[in-house]
């Protein structure tokens, strides 16, 4: 499972929401989450703006546990809980 797919699932963010936030179709996001197509630079920049995630994490260049050592993004690993709450509104 890709980092982003796991992260979205654990945060309770639907892929349709990410599609709207990145101005893409849901199918395009699904293709990227399933590693059928590559994340583009503009995707990484927008996701960084929204959620503070690194491009290395988004593109699966680092293991999930490197970004979230506790394995739980809601556990405060990188203070993303507050960022994600603001971005989802």
C-alpha cells in the first residue's frame, strides 16, 4: 500500500476530497494512490501546502515509519493533526 493511500485511510480523508483539493479527477488520484501513475511536482507542492507532507513521503521514496515513527499520523508525530484539521474544512 502506498504511503499516501495509507495516510488518507488513517486520517479518514476520502480520495474524492483530495481530488477536489488538488483540482483533479477522482480517477486520477486513484491511479496515483495505486501507483499506476506518478505524482507530479504540482501534486506534491499542493499536498505539502494542504497537509505538510514531504514529496519524498508522497512519492514513497521513504518508508511510512520514517515520517510517522509511531505509525500513527494522529499521534502528533509531526504536528499534522492540527494541519489536517484546518485543511479539511
